[in-house]
C-alpha cells in the first residue's frame, strides 16, 4: 500500500474500506457512504487513470442486518476480519438521545463492534466514525487526549462519558492521526468525502460536483445551543441574555450579576454545558449572527460588525478567518 502526505492527512493510494453495520444502524448513513465510495470508484478513471480501485465491503456481527430505514444488508465479512481493511468505518447507531445511545452501546452487537475495534492496530488500520458511531470508538479507550467530534446535540453526554477527549463540536470532520471523526447524521457524507480525499483530492472534488455536495466545514451553523443544555436554566438564561444584546460590549461579571449569579458559577456552568468560556460562546454567537447577516442582507462589513458588537470590521474579519482555519 503506497502512501504520501496531503496536509495533515496521510494519502493512501490503494484503499479497502470496511463499513460496519449492525441492526438498527442509521440507514441513510450506510447508504450515503456506499454511494459516495462507489461513485468515486466509478469516476476515478475520468479524474486520473493512475488511481487504483476503491473497494468497499460490509462488516458485521451477523450475516444480515437491518437498518433504521428497513434496508436489509448482506454482510460480506465478519468483524473478526476487520484488520484486513485499510479503513474501518463506524456509522451512527441509529439513536437520537443520550439514553438511547447508552442503551445501544450495551447491546450485544455493539459490544462485539467495540471489541473488534479495540483489537485493531492503528498503525495499519485507520478508524473512521460519525455521529453516535464515535461513541463506540471512544468506548475502546483509544481516543484519550485526542481531538474528535460527534453529534452536536450529544456533546455534553459525550464529554460526561469520555472527559479526556478534546471534543470539537464545531468542526464537521476532525482528523487526528489515523483517527477520523465526523459530526451528526448527514456528516457521514463529509466523512466519506474525506476518505476519498485521502486517496485523491481531485477525485473528492469531482465526486462532490457530481453529487452536488456543498462544502460544510463546520457544524456551528446547525447547532441549536438551547437544545444542548436545556437542563441548565442558568446557561439557557445566559444565552437569551447575550443573544438580545450581541451589539453591546460583553462583560461577564455584569452579565452574571444581571442573571443573579456569580461570575465563577456562570463560567463553571457554561464550561460544563458547552465546553466554552462565556466569552468564547459569545464570540461564536456573534460569528453565527454575522454570517447570517452577510448571507441574508446587503449590509456592509462595517455595518454587520456594529450589529454583532465589534466597532472595528477588521476584528470581525480576523475572527472569521480564525474560524475558517479551525474548520
């Protein structure tokens, strides 16, 4: 298997992809990965005839599995053969809540998947996962002190279970060495494209054009923060307070006093709920509002900056550039 380097991602010129499927897994996740990989394989000759074939096979704990979309899949290889693949992909478990995800992780099939992932040699097999599938990878313990992402709405539960993981809920796809993770639900599309990009950036771009897939480097635009931590009334009130005053200077002590709490308590509760400082959260809200105004109005950069609390448009532009680099 030949290799090279593109950015921070190792390029692999021959790739065998093993896609894990268990009963109840997210049907559209499976379908989107299969379709993108097969389109890439079919189109590789049009981009560069030197690109070798891309093989995809279904791995699973039984011979046939049924997804949430009632799609029945024939399993090509047992989980015990996972190490024979260059990449093993773990899709979403088909759950939408923390409780359901915890239950799914305890199922017999999920425990078999977790055990097989734990036996893989990361030096030879890349592990990729998206949405709640990232929980299964984290269960192996191989994500300690590493960057990852998962479904934005399950971020607090993920941090509670795996506090040593450096969770990035903004970025759609996070690459940390031979570990690749992606965000919620249809981020499986972005995950599949990232795997194709590791073979050939030109092929990934071609596939994206063929399938009309827009670039979505961040989950931030889709995050409903009030859904993330509806159980913490202080943080809910904090968000409401600052959203109504994004055009005003931010002072955490003043906001804490206005909410009837202490600065230390506010900082601690925001950090626990969002893994951000209060100022960091306000900056995210300002960037979110600025992007919305830029896309939906004819306001100038200077006018938008004033509406989101920055007297200098260059300050806002600098923050936007920094966010793009992080993504």
